[in-house]
C-alpha cells in the first residue's frame, strides 16, 4: 500500500489551518508527509508546497485534501490534476466532499469528484456575478464603493484653512473632511 500525502492551504497568513491539519492527520497522513501553503490563493497555478506534494507522489500513493477548493478554483484545473494523478497511478482523496470521503480511484468517486468540481466552479462564478451586480447597483445609486477618496476641491481646502486659523483644531478639521491630519497639512501646503 502506498503513502498518504496530505496537502493543506490557507489563502491569507491570518487564517488558521489547524482544522485541516487535524483532519488530515486523523485520516492517516503522517506529519512528515504533510505539505502546507500559507498565504497562497487557490487561483494560482503554482503553489510551492502543493508542487512539492505532487512531486512526492509515487505510483500507489494517494493525495489527501480536506476540501475540494484546496486543489484549485477551476473545474478544468481540478479535472486535469485528477487525470494526471490517475495516469501516474496515484489516487486522490477529498475528505469532506458531498458529506463524505471521496476517492477518485473508484469509478463512483471519480464521477462524484467531477460533478462536485463543476459545482464548486459554478458557485465561485455565482459569487463573482453577485459582487459585480452589487457594485453596479451601488454605482448607479451613487453609493460609496470605498477605495481612494476623491480629490478635495480648492474651496474645501480654503475653508479648512479658515477654520484652523479661527482656532479649530487641525485634527478635528481633518477628521470632518475624512482625511488624516498629515494629509490635510500636505494639502494646505500645496494651496498656499
């Protein structure tokens, strides 16, 4: 029987992967055979530890992940990986897929994996559409989308100068304008 090679990933450094590691160890992956990527998006084709994990696989081994999205974001990428592993004689096991454990070395597991990969990509596309739609609606309604603040008019800067000269604290004037005190001073210097 081959080895179980585990792979865990979190997209940002602040995320915790303890649950993934625990699930992989509970599934029989040895700590020495566990590869982890911190702060790496699943959308990236090359992930250092993932590449090492795939490189460590030999015929008869099985790549184990906790969830489908640890493998990637697109159905095509996931299916190509599954096909590549199958051609190398390597299994792929997803622990929490469709309420259970899916192993692509079986015909049923392979079919479930294919369907779930397509559904995962569809879910991602639906989320993107919702975000795009939400942004379009907020723009149409004149809503604030965040991001960099608009330039302040000369009139606003002159008014700020008058308030400060009248004794208003610069920090309060800056706060009322929605900028830092340092930014206010820079703007005042430009408008001398």
